[in-house]
């Protein structure tokens, strides 16, 4: 197996690196890596429905879509991620136990009794410490998982504290669980770097054909090209979401407004505003401003700063409309 040393903590680069290795390497591979604070959503999720957008924006937390399914997870430098990429016969490509068992064994060597659960998660005393997902490409499978070691759990809770009641869609929904840090169960405190070394060595000792690789200049160039063309783009991270309906009611200085939007490919395909206190024509005019536009906050903010908006809503600030659209 090829052991790839990973040191970059940029989430766009790291998620792109997995697809690059999956599709461009032929060897079985194992990687350990960490991300700076970020939310990683599953391929088939509605990103906006999985995050606390205000918290994400205030804290400048990137949202990155991966190519595997499953739910949204929070990463930070206190979380260690592991990736197995292996060749397999078609009938045995998807096998969560095959890839989590080595991790369970590594934790057991540290005196930690972790269990594999019905949703492919690992838990300790009923609290989740690892989420796992897989993606199949031809005869290769990518299996990756999180290992909450000393993650800021308050940040995790806030970042994933989404109000899903505003959304109607057929996207995959995350299932919230009680979570815990692995460090709480160690008999002696260790650093996350020591923890990474112990996981690495445990997996390595069962492989007598281990080879080592560090991304070279060409690898890095290719991965960055994938970042720029896909993983750092709003089109992939948000607009790729399945079509959805968004419904929200907000109170403004001049009365209540009901917002109802149909979104497909990130574009507002239909919008309807209703209010008992604002005249019908003004509402229709603002609908015309927004129909066909991206359901993207910074783009809508530009539109609402136009003089047309102030002509339609002299007593309402743009931020009040923004609040109703997200």
C-alpha cells in the first residue's frame, strides 16, 4: 500500500486531493490529514440546509462538497481524517467494516473501546467520534472518516445548527448525534500529532509491502487545478445541491413578509412574496428583480443596493429582505 504524507490543512486542497489520488493513482493508498475549520457536505446534500449560514459567514468557515455521500461534518485542526483508497472486485467495493476495523483496532491499542454503528459511525459509550463515507470509481473505492480528537465541539454544534424547516427537498439529510472527543477517553493526555503517529504506525505495521509518497510538484499543480475548476467554486459547493423550495416569514418595520422560492442549480426559478401591509405591485417588482438570479447572498446584496429597490421599498432596508431569502 502507498502511504501518502499529507501536511496541507487547506480544506479545498485536501478534498480535491482525494479525488485526484482516486482517479490518477493505481496503487492502494492510505492517508491521514487535517483541515482548518470547515464544513464538509455530502455529494447529494443541500448545503444551505445543512449549515448555520450566519455563523459560517461570521467565522469565515469554508463549505466544501465532497464526492462521497452521507451527511455534513465539521472539521478543524483538532479532528484527524483518514482515507483508504483501494482496488477491489465489483461485488466487494462497498465495505465500511473493512476500512473502519483497522481504526477500531488502533484505538483499542490505546485503551479505547470504540464501536461500529448502524449508520457506519464509530462511537464510544454511545457518543459519536467518527463519521464515515465512501465513493466508488470504476474498480476503486474511496473510504474516508473523521476522528474527533480534540475538536472544538461548540464550534461543531454551531456550524451545523441549521434550520431545516425552511427547506423542502429530496436531498440527503444529516442525522445529528451526540458527539465526543477521543482525547477524553485516554488514560494519559497526548497531542493530536502523537495520536496521528500512533494511528499511522498501527496501520503500517500490518503492511509488509508499504511504500511512501509525498505529493511532488506535479501532483500539487494538478490538485490545485482541480481546486480552481471545482472544489473552490460556488457552483460545486452550493449550486450543485438538489432543487429545493425555500420558505420563510420575517417581520420588517412595515409588516410581515412571506418568502417562497423554488431553486434549481442555484438559480431562483420562481419567487413569490406575500404581505398584508405592503402593496402587491411593490412585491411583484422585487420578484422581477430576483427571478433568474443566483440564490447567493453576496450577489443578491448587490441587486438590492440598486436604486430600483429603494423605489419599491422606501421603508425597508436591504438586510431585511436578505434575512427573508436565507
